[in-house]
C-alpha cells in the first residue's frame, strides 16, 4: 500500500507543471521502465531488484532514485544499467543553500553529465524544485 501511495505521489510530482520548471529538458518518470530495468539497477547495490521511485533521463544518461530499506539513494548511469557500471552514487539530500555545491559535486564525479540533468538532481536533492 505504501509503495502504491509513493508511486502515485511521484507521478503527481513528475507531472506537475511547477516541477517541470526545475527540470527543463529532463524526462522525469515514476518507477522503472520494466522489471528488468529494476533488476539491473538493483544488482548495482544489492542482490536483486529494487523498487525505483523516480527516473531522470537526458540522452544516454539516467539517474534512478531507489530506497533500499530505510535509505534513499540516487544512482547515476551513462548507458544501459544492465550493461554498464554505475558512475556515481549519492544520498541526494541537502539544504536549499547547498544547491550549487551538490550540482558541482555531481558534475565533478559524473564527468560529462548533461547540465540539465545535474541541475534537476540538485533541485530535487535540495528541495528547491519549482
């Protein structure tokens, strides 16, 4: 029941015009595209599939938000997670005044990430999504 409520909330957030203003050029979707995608992402940090709360994508770059247990983690990939290793992992939490620091940290650790994707992630991590 909690998973369904969370999925519904993510869907509302991702679809809201206000949220879209913080993530121009980024495709934001709730959940995984398929069970295979959830399994591929999950294998990067656990022994199997993990529920994907949200997926951000620009071109070949994808950022997945997962919650293994009580933790929340964002996994960054360039390419198919079934064929590539994650590039970066972040807890994705910060204060609103840390927006620029988080964006810069992601760009430093995930070299080549599209600026729109790092900006969108930083907005979500700091709660500054408009």
